[in-house]
C-alpha cells in the first residue's frame, strides 16, 4: 500500500502495525512533545521539517509540510528552509524535498 496520497503515514502504518502507531501517538502528540509550550507549534514545524528533509523521509515530509502550513509557515519560508537545509543535510535530499513540496503545496509565489 502506497502512502503517497494518504494525509498521515502514521495512519497508514496503523493498519499493519497498530502497536507502533500507539507508541508514537501518546508521547509525540501529547503534552510531552508537540503540546510542550516551550516551543511554539510553528517552531516545532521548522525543526521537524529540517530533520525530515535532511534525513530524507518523503512520506512523512508530505504530512509535515501540510502541518507546517497549518502551523503558520508560508511557502516562501518553507522554500528557504529546504534551501538552507541543503547545506547541512545534502543537496540530493533537499532537491527531492523541493519536488515533494511542489507536489504537496504547489509553486512558491
């Protein structure tokens, strides 16, 4: 099953590994990580996108791009983040992330 058109790779994985999804859901999307007030959701999206771009995680990138926009990042900011990450995570990963970002979000205007 491809996760290309699924909003959440985690939800897709739950069909095969529900225990894995449960292990992720509680600490990651509870007050312990994403709801921790020491970082804003916008700042968390910046950190998350940078890590996912550098580590080349295309399925998760699709979902996190949408989350980042929902958390207030603009397309020009995401474009700049991907460009900046190229110098630390590699140009091939950043180019692939750029292609995925265009597929998911459209062109930067």
